[in-house]
C-alpha cells in the first residue's frame, strides 16, 4: 500500500513566496517614491514657472510691513545692498544707489538688507529714512541668514543678481554709481 503524502508544506511555501513578492514590491515602491521625492527636493526653485538660479533665495518682512521674496523678481537685475544702521560707509553707498535708481529706474530692483539682527526698522528708518521710500528695505533674521548665505564679511556689500537668478558680481566696500552702472550693463 502506497501512502499519499499531503503537500501542506508546499502550500505554505507558496503563501510565503507570495508574501515575499508583495513585500518586495512594496519595498521597491517605497524606494522609488523616496528617490523621486529626493530628486524634486533638490530641484532649483521655480518662480513664475522659471527656474531660479544659484543666488540664495529669501523671504523677509519689509519696513512697510509687507513681504519681499527675492525670487519673485525673476527676470530683472537685482542689487542686494547688505548694510547696517551703524555702518559708516553705508550712508554714502545709499547716495550712490539713489543715483543708480534714478538712472536705471524699473530696469533694476534694489533691496537693502539690514544684516545686524540687533537692529530694528526704527534704527533703519532713523539712519536711512531719506531712502526707505525709494526702494525696499528688509531686516535679516535667524530663519533666513542672508548675511551668512551671501558670505558677508564686511559692509556695505553689493550683490548683483542677473535675470536668471544667478549671482553675477559681488563687491564689498563703497562702490560708485558709475561702477555700479558698468556692472549692471555687463550683466545684460
């Protein structure tokens, strides 16, 4: 008499293999999802459906209690003036920027960033009040760290950003209207 062997072991092997396949598929899905998320996280910021360049972006409150985001100015030449109310050379730099603003008008965007986080908008208004209605003034903060991101070692410092959002030129120290305009013309 021959005995028939039951095959429950094979059945459990089939169930086990099914589980392994399902777990494998889930792992592959998770890995692919994480990879895709990583790729998109490392993409340059898009502004108005354009890709913002290498200039560190920031969003800060203005002296007029509005919000200024650097990349919102995609397509324009931007001058970032990094300054402080106590800075001896920052006031004459404002005079040069005013002359540039009068000559270049809407061709450029000027943003003055107070980099001393101990200062308030009142300090900026008291020192630079003559200019605060001519272009945008903001204060740096711990969240944005504009001074760190733009490698500020001394002020005034001007950073020129081209229309694609890339840093095109940077200058530390007082710079004349003529030199600023020359740099703007070189960026075009």
